[in-house]
C-alpha cells in the first residue's frame, strides 16, 4: 500500500495506543516507506534521544537503511564524541556540516539566520546528494508548542515525503524504549537536559514543555531550527 499523506487527530491517536502498539505502528510505517522508496528513504539522525529511537527502529526494519547527521561548530563536546561513536558503529550514516564563516555570535543577533546557515543548508545538501525521496524524522507532537500540528506522513516539499514515525510517542515512552532495547544515548542527558541542540542555544528546562530550554532569551525560544519549517528542496535564499 502506497504511503499517503495523513490528516489525523494525532493526540487522540496517541492516547488510544499503548507503548507496544506504538512500537509496532512505528515499525510498520518505516517498513512501508522502505518498501516503497528503498534506498531513497533516508533517516535524519540528530543524535538526540528521539533520533536514537527512530534509528534503532529503522535498523530493525533493515540494516541497509541509510541516514545522515547534521552537525555544527557549536555542538557540545559530548555530542561530538557521541557522534563519532555512532558513525563508527554505523558507517551508513553520513555527516553534513557547513563550515562557511559567519558573524560572531550570530546565534544571539539572528538565530534564525544562524540555523538557516548551519542546519537547514546542510540538510538541503544531504537531501540532494543522497537522492532522498522520503526522509524520516524523530519529531514528536508532544515535544513543545511548535510541534502539535504535524502528521505522521506529510509532503511539504515537492518530491519529498516526510515520515514522522514516532510522532505520537510521549517523552516517557522514548526513555522506556531506550531502556528496554538498551539503546545508547548521548551521556549529556545525565546533566538534566531534555532536548539537546547547539551549546549556546540549549539550557536545562523545567516544566511541561520539553523544548522550552532551546533558544532561551531570543524570539525563537522553545521554537524550531527551521528543518521542519523551511523549504528543503528547490530554490531557497538563505
Ligand atoms: S541552534 Fe543556535 S548555534 Fe546552532 S545553528 Fe541554531 S542558532 Fe546557531
């Protein structure tokens, strides 16, 4: 059965399934996408806890599934070390990074532009170079205020399907999966972070919103880096 864009009440969907059913649903979504797109289905791995789950699920579907990591000059040393270990274990993960010069502390003066240059541009490059027709993400609808309107299967960019196979999982279920399936995670989480990004833009957060520690003190607080909101194919002026 072909993957079709969904239009569901994801909150109700999530509330109606237990942990084991969500795992099976996510595996089935990835399996169907892989059957349809083969090597043109590629997993975006941010090295965060959610990506670790999606990557592990994808490897259950097929060890051949490819992925990419986007890193920046501002990632914490712990994340860089975790990335090296992950890539050594999974050489089918390609790393993309934009080293072009940018203004000093652009993350303070214009974080949207900083993310556009350091995160969105390398993702666009990965999608083009890896000939991606379907990209798989670790996005979840309960992560924060900007993530409530997504669907499991979307098509925002022409010729590019986006699969969010763990969209309806909650934070506890992510940690439940990582513990039960013994999936390694970035040790940085031990410090109390709930959502990891670049060092200058990530703080330990409290309260209900998992992403509230991102971009504190800027207009972008708790928001998005742009990979889920900016065009990933076609012309786009950074
Ligand atoms: S998260 Fe911060 S440092 Fe990283 S690319 Fe975005 S604005 Fe720049």
